[in-house]
C-alpha cells in the first residue's frame, strides 16, 4: 500500500494483500475494494468510475484497488470468481458485493445507503 494515509487521500489507493489487511483492520471504517486485473477490459473501463467515487465519498469511504494477479490467495479467500468485483467492508466484515462493470449511479447508490446506515446508527 502507498505510504499515503488512506484516511486523508482523496483518490483510490492501490493495495496489496498486506495493505488490504491494514485497511480492513481500521476501526469504524467503510472500505470499498475494487478487485481487478490489468488484462480485464471491463476493469479498465470501470477504473475512472472508481476514481470518481473515491473523490465523491472521500471522508466516508476508503476506496482501494487490489490487482488479483498479485494476490491470488486473497481472491480465493474472498471468493472473487469474476472481475471486476467490488466488495464493501465495514469494520473488516463484508457488507455488500457488486459484480461487473456497473454504472456509476448504481455503485454510488449502494455506497450512499451504507454511509446513511452508519450515520443513522451513530
């Protein structure tokens, strides 16, 4: 993972398996992880959307990208069977999953709902 503090970085952070573990261990945090690969056309098409969502939800959701070819054990452990797959974690636990290159409004709606649930619970 980059040396940038992920809680203050306005864009998606690229992580490896260890970086993902660090992100998921952050207390009281929503983390959206984009599981992708460079050879995947839909993943490349989704990349600008992921960057826009990272900026839009900065402060509410940490957005990370994990390249699955560099972390096959993580992909297997999390049952990532096709890419792109977006997994939303809260306090290290999976709370939502989206598969495929979905339109930005669909992803944003799911993130907004998760942020709203967290706000209501506080």
